[in-house]
C-alpha cells in the first residue's frame, strides 16, 4: 500500500477542573495500575487493540525492548477490567516539562460501545493529574476509531495543534 496522508490532532487539558468525568454504568468495572512491568501484557494490548487502527511501530519490538521501555520510571500502564477480565489499557508517560501524556489508550473490540472508554479516559486523566501533571495531553489520528476525537473532547480536552503526515500504513 502506498503512503497515505494521516491527520494527527493534539489535545490538551490544562487544569483538573476541565475534566468532564463519566463513569461506566456496568457493575464490576475496575481500573488498576500494573504494579510492575509486564511486557507481555503491554505487547498483547498493543497488538490486539491496535490491529484495527494500524498500530505497527512496536510490533517488531523484541521482548527485551519491551522490557527496557516499561522499566523506565516515567511510564505507567493501567488495565481496565470487567468482572476481572482485562478489557482495555492505557499507558501514561511523564515528560520532563511536566506534561503527562496518555501515550496509548484502547479497548478490546468486545468492550467498545459499552461506556467503558469514557470511564477509562476519566481514570487516565485523573491519574495524570495525580502524577503531578502541569498539563495532560493526548493525540489521535485519522486512523484511530472514528469517535476518538469526539470522545476526548467530550471529556474536556481541547485541540491545540493539527499536523498532516505522510505515513506508510501496512495492510
């Protein structure tokens, strides 16, 4: 497939009060920080969630690279579960300038459309502020779920930049 133009939208939240929180109505929903690096878990979520959205940059990473990445003190992984079954994840990355970035965020296909994304995003933003963020940031692109941008805006994020890049997108 030839390279295509991909629109990337960068969003920010500048104060905790900007969050418009929303919780899941399902019982048994939990979100927990993974207390120690688990590269197999991150690799599973990245590959499974990202398959529909052309996440491919990390697919070739050997286990050692996953271990090194997750051992960094500025990276945290969180897992959303429903009745104890893992259903989604997000990674937070703390930047030297005080930003906390929601680096990766997504649900397994069977859990999309159940209100869990709003719950997980609320928790991600709260975790970012709890980590001492000066600003919580996230980006989404034209390859992501069609509702991703609206989802972020609904929780209180504001667009601050848009870029268009030419990107190789494997089939």
